[in-house]
C-alpha cells in the first residue's frame, strides 16, 4: 500500500492526468496523495521504531521553511511568504515520504526503475508528437 502511494505520486508528477483527463480536472492531487502517504508512512515506520528516521536534515529543512517564509514576510510580502512556504513544504513532505516508505535497497531500485519507466514513456510520447505533429 505504501509503495502504491509513492508510485501514484510519481504518476501524477510525470503523466499529470489532472491536466488532460476530464474526470481529474482541478483535483488537488498533491494534497490527495501527500497527506495519506505521510500518515501511512508514519504508521508503517512507527510500528517498529520509537523515532521516525532521526536524521539531521529535519532541522535543516525546518530552517529552510522558516527562512523562505521570513524572507518574504519581512519585506512586506506576507501572503506570498505563506504561498512559498506551502510550495516548499510540499517538497519537504515528499522527501519525508520517500524516507518513510522506501525502507530497503530493493524498494529504492524498484522506485528508480519506475521513474526510468515513466521518463521513457514521456520520451516516447515526445518523439511521437514530434513526428506526428503537435497534439
């Protein structure tokens, strides 16, 4: 289940069905995938460990988010600071999801293979569009 959420996020990142399939128009895919993936990843990881992947990067990521917000808020762009904070928070959440959901070398290899597969699909689609004309 946890790997499926990560692969679903990658499909939505690469293929972007929310842009061209009418059923998915306007869906906030980031929120629909990131939040459940964080929750499931935390439960999966917490079952065996007391702490969830204790690494020093968490402090650096918190400092990054704080600096992103404050650098805009101090200059009078409070609303823009919040928008940028949310934008970068999504990136931080994906980093944490990958840490929580990929627990083995095999899982990492499978994820990288899936990324290569999606990239190949995009490359083939670009070649087809180039030879057949724009879409």
